[in-house]
């Protein structure tokens, strides 16, 4: 069936993205703040939760799709010629659906808990100004999202180089995501992933939704910057396109 590869990509990316949302924002919501004030895992714990979630997802669905679970990563790999254009919609659709399902799971799980007040705890949403954990403004958010997404895409592209040991991809990229969170959580709660921001914003309230556009635009800009930096350094002449097993 012609659509089978697209369906496999969409389903696998949905599963992987759901793992990321439950593991990352889930840890930020459940293991900090209102639910766990005395034993909070803090910034370090949340950063590791995101990194470990990506690591788990990478080894679970990596052989099927490469485990993008992030439209910015898909965009960067597409720019580099490593993803077929025909598969891009399946990647994005799976990521959007998976992120929503992951956030919905968290919303149902904590919805009846009397310690959680929606619109106050913000559901681990991204933001600047009043939504910034450290009180950072718009331009600080824009810069950090561009630079950190560029770093993520640069690292992901480095794992596609000929001769790279595919068995350590999950560890490499997972640790990169953890590092990115350690740096940028205080600025805007760290996005570098449009569907991560989408998933939490839709349950966080109107303030987060008003700012959501920035966490779609700037990670995509960052992905292009990461692609340009990688291309300039490696001077790739013949890109290898990703394929999906039948």
C-alpha cells in the first residue's frame, strides 16, 4: 500500500512524541511545584527528564523514523535533504497528535487534584514576561530559542554523518536536550520544539496560547540556523535521505 510508510511514520512519531510530553512536562508538573514542593526534582531533574524521555523514545522508534518527535528537527533534516518531502506531513501530523495525547493524559491525571489550579501553575507552558520562570523578556526568549534549537539540530545532523555509530544516537541527542534545558529553563521553560509548546499551551490558558506563536516561529528559525552551521562546517555535498522500512 502506498500510504503504509506514511502511516508508520505518523504512528511512530505520535508514540515517541507522547513519551516526550509525558516524561518531560509530566515531570515538571508532577515532581515540582504544587504536587511535590518539599521533594522537588528542580531544574536539574526536569532537564534530565526531558533528556531521558528523548533517549527512551529514540531507542523505541528510532529504527522506524529516526525519532524526530519535533517539527524543528524534521524541518532541519528536510533542509539538509535527509527526509523525503512526501514524508514530512506524516512526521508533523504524528508529532501534533502525539503531543496532544500526552498532554491530555497529564490533564486527565491531575485534573481532579485539589492542589493544582489551572491558570496559576501554567501546566509547564513556555513563555516570556510573567510566564518566564526567571522573569526574562521577549528578546531573551527569542535568542535562547534560536540558539538552543540551532544547537539541537546541529547535533542531530552530526549523527547522520557517514561513519557515525548509530547505537549512541539516543544518548548523544538525549544528553544534548538535557543540557539545553539546564541552560534555558530559567528563561522561558525551554521549548526548542513547537509541539511541546503547543501541547502544554492548550491546557495552560489564554496567556500561554497568546505567546504560542513565538515557540513555533523561533525554533523553526533556529533549525535553519543549525542546518546552515552544519553545512558550513561539514560541507556536505551528497546528502543521505532518510528512508522508512516497508
